[in-house]
C-alpha cells in the first residue's frame, strides 16, 4: 500500500526534470520590476521579479553580471532573458537570468544619475581639471555627424564670426549602439592634431537619441583629452554627462561656435580701443620724459658744469693740506723721540751701564753666599734630618729614631738612644 507514496524530494526532482526538459522554458523572456535585490560578495545577483499580480525569484551569476551596464536597484523595470528551473532545497521555481536590460526611459534616467554620481565622486567634473578655451583660436576640430543642422550651424557661425580660423571636421556617429566607440575614436584622433579647441556635439533629440553622450567611455575620453573641449549636445534644456566633463558646456551647437571664436567686429573694436589707449600712453610717456629732460637741463650743474669740478678741486686741496700737516706733525714727533734716545746715558757711556750691572750682580752673589747652608757647614755646624726633613727641635725626635747628620764633607746615619 505504501509503494504508491513518494518523497517530497522525489516529487521536486521530477518537477525539476520536467521543467528543465521543456523547450519552452529553456529560454524565457520576462519583463517586470526588481524587488528584494541583493548583490552577493561573490558577484551574484539575487532578486525578485514582479508585476501587478505575480512574482518569481531570480538568480544571475557573476559570469553574466559583468556584462550589465547599470546597477540594478529595487523598483527598476527590466527585461530579462533566462531559463526556468526548480531550486530543490525549497521546491520553488525560479529564473536563472543570463541577460538583463533596462526597460523604458525611466531606467535611462536612473542609469544617467548613477553614472553622474560615480564620475562626480571620482572628480571628473571638478573645475580644477578644466582648461580655459582660447579666445582667438587658429584651428578648431568639430566632432559630429557630417550631415544635419548641427554641422551647418557650427560652420556658418564660425565662418561668419571669425573666418580666419581653420575648421577640421571629424565625422562621427552620434546615435545608435556603435556611436560611443566612434565618438571616442574621433576625440582621440582630433586630440593628436594639435588643435586649439574641439567641439563635440549633435542636434536635439530624445534621451535615447542623445544617449551616446551619456556613456562612460565618452566621458573618460573627454576627460583624458589634452585639447580644450566644448560640449554642445542637444538643446539648452538637455544635459548630458559629456556636458559635465567638458571644459565648457554650450547650450546648442550654434552656441558652441559662438563660444569657440570671437566676433570679428568685436575684435576690431577692441583693437581700435587698444590703439587709442596705446597712443595715449605713448603721448603721456613722451610728455613725461620731455619734462624730466627739461628739468635736468635747467639744473645749475648742466648750465655751469665747471662748478662741479671746482668744488671737487677745493675739496681735494683741503684734504691734501690736512695730509701734509699730519705728515709734518708725525715727522716732528719722531724727531723729538730720536733726540731723547740719542741723549740717553746709554748712548753716551754704555760701559758705565755694564759696570753698574756688574756691581749689582756681585752684591746679590754676596748675599746668596751669606745665606747658603753650605757656608754654615764649613764653619763646623751640622744639619740633622729625619726622613729627609730638617730637625729644628729636640722635641721632634724620640728614642729609636733614625737621623741623618750632614757635615761639610759627608753624612752620618745614627740612631737616637
């Protein structure tokens, strides 16, 4: 009786087998709204895809998530392609997503804001990275579609305002799947031409039409470009990522041309003003230096230059007289000193000085002999020493002390008894 019963695992495995072998479920195309989105640390996406009445669990493995050009979020509407299968652990069926696309214009705005935030945080929009647009360029590169209103407006505006500028056209796709790569190639090519300015843009259109200028590779190509770039995409109300990265944003292609070159009449007026100011400055300088020259010429020294020579000559005479006086005084002083030296008794009788010195020497020698202890010994006296020290009192010796008795002709070693 129990043979007709099967386990839950067996039932789940059977259902999984049936679903996995259903050709209609091997490739399913679904659209819906994301909820309960979770990005696993290993790169897998887990979420629920729902509509107004139903929902299905969804899994997208890391090998497929790398191809997604946006960051999925709850509430985002998407188009997914995948295979339906059963997850045996809970018996629930789910879709294993192999491809996911954004559904509708609303999602384009989400992707736009996500990329704008990302690049902004990286610093690609910072003013410190932007380069000033040359006021009077010699050459301008234009990257846009080779036909259409945008290129006509740019060319006619530049030629009307400043016909001296050379214009180089770099035709590019500005719409469609391949447009972003083509725009990047033309930016890199134009950057190698050594141009003064590059205009990148196109005419107006929907957000889908302008989307190539919201691509990350286009934004990074503009950021890496050494040549100053003016972004001119769409109409004045249209803002693209390219506008934020570029060195200057123009509201329209015509506006970009007006920003890129000056108005020839404005330059002529400016040159006229410079000419007037220059003539005025030169005239004022001539008047100023003429007044200075007249002032110099009217000085007394210029009218009577000998005065300067005479003043210097008088000063020289004064210094010379002072020098002569000082020399004469010094000679006189030295002559007096010489006379005093010559009148000294040393020069008059030098032997007298020697005789005085000899007598003084003999007097000192006599005093020295009188005080000499050797002379005392000659007169019969002795000197007693204890441990090389003179004994001058009987109280300084005691019985058994060893004494040295010095005579004129020798020393006796004795012991006190």
